[in-house]
């Protein structure tokens, strides 16, 4: 648990607050007020989540997507770009892009950002 303003916040509460703050049309200051924290603290938690150091928590059912590998390399390392296609949107990334960055991009595309 982390301390904020004399209170302890569980990773679950922080994850829920961050998840809620990342919804379309959500405002950090409004979400922070609902959770009783300063917007600055919620922004810090959001930064931790983007860095992969805080898991988002939701009551929603998990969405699964199918993944299609084209010409996979036996070693497991990609020699070419990574291509993400969601609906009509396709994004090509360098092979050395981190999994966290790929997840951020997929989430942004799904939200229509």
C-alpha cells in the first residue's frame, strides 16, 4: 500500500482510479475528487500505470482479440516491423518497440484517440 495525505491506498484502489480516469471524457480532477485524492497524486498513479508498474483494475469482462501471425520467426524475435490492425486502422512499429508501448497504442486506437 502507498501513503497519500496520511492515508494508505491499495494497489486495487489505485488501479481502479487510474482505469476510470483513462475513460473517454473522464477528467482527472473529477476522478481524483471521487477517490479523495489530489489530481496530482492520480497523475502520478497514471504515470506508474503507463510505465507498467501499476495494474489497471476494472469490473468489466476482459475483451479478447484474435492475433494472427504472418511469417513468424522460429527464434521468437521479429526481424521486421510490428503491424497492428484494428478495424480500418493499421499502425506499423519498429521491431524493438516494447510490449508496454504496443499495449498503450492498442488501447488508444480502441478508444478512438
